[in-house]
């Protein structure tokens, strides 16, 4: 059947539109925070990163603070009574949640940025983390990082990949970094990397170029800001 005859999923389109608007609003807030941080001459990169990450947060109003305090007090005051009531009247057992298997998580195919980062944070094993990254690399620029690659995520990748060279993952790492370079505003991401991560990335890229000549020209052109 021709794609022109397929039924349009308006709900899915609406959800994508709302997500795109949210992502763009977040990008604008973080981008403005970056320039404010530069103007204010924040002392360290950590201060710069915290300022950017907190760009979307708003201070609590006085009424919200009072409500939060009251809710906290009520929770602690009633917790033992509530649990006792549930156990006696319904005879329910408290069951500890099962830990999600990291190997299974690494095979997930996320639909958007939120899903991707949620799984990324849950996987702790470097090998499974790297496999998860490889499994989703094709969609990084299409569905995952539509606006830009978050700085903190890019730094995580640099450290992760620098440790995967010993596992003969050269071709995979090169392909991954080429896919990342195709994401929006990637050169800006490279500029805002911390000096420490720039040094690590430069060393990683130089090692990759020595080990692989097939994609050396493409890799060099995408990361010329770092390699110069």
C-alpha cells in the first residue's frame, strides 16, 4: 500500500509537535544561560554546567514552600498508620521491585530524548552502556537529539569510548562519532566542552586516526575544531 494512502496518526503528530516545542524551549533557556554564564565569568566549568542545567528551573513561591513543608510533615506523621492499615485490612505484602537487567536495557530502542536518557542513566556496566549507544546510533540525530547533544552526555561518551579502544572497537567508535557529528549544533557542543574533556577527545581522535585510514578524512573534517 502506498504511503500516501496510509491513515495519518494525528495524535502521534500532535505529541511529536508538543515534544519538539518543549525541546526547543529548553534549548533556548539553556542557550541563554550559556551566554549569561560567559558574561558573568563563572569561575569553573562545573559552575557553568550547573547554571545551564538549572536554566529551566523556577524558584518556589512562598505558598508552594509552605505546602511542601505541610505535605512532608503529613507524610511522616501518617506513614506508619497507613502501612499498618493496609497490611491489616488487605493483607498485602511489600515486595521489593525487581532490578532491571542491564543487558535487556541495552537492547532497547528509545523513541525520544527522554526515553534514551532514562535508560542511559540506569545502565552502569560500561560494556552494556557502549552496546546501548551503538544500538541507537542511527537514530541519534533523527529522534534522540533533535535540538542538540547535551554537553554532559557528550562528555560521558568521550570517557566511555576512550576506555573501549582496548576492546578493538575502533570502527564502531569512529562510526559513532561521525553519527554524533551529524546532530544539530554539534560544533557548538564541542566549543562548550570542558578543557579536560577536549584534551581527552583530541587524544582519542588522534588514536582513532592512526588505527583507521578509511574514515580518517571524514572524521578529521568533522572534528577539526578539536584537532587543530
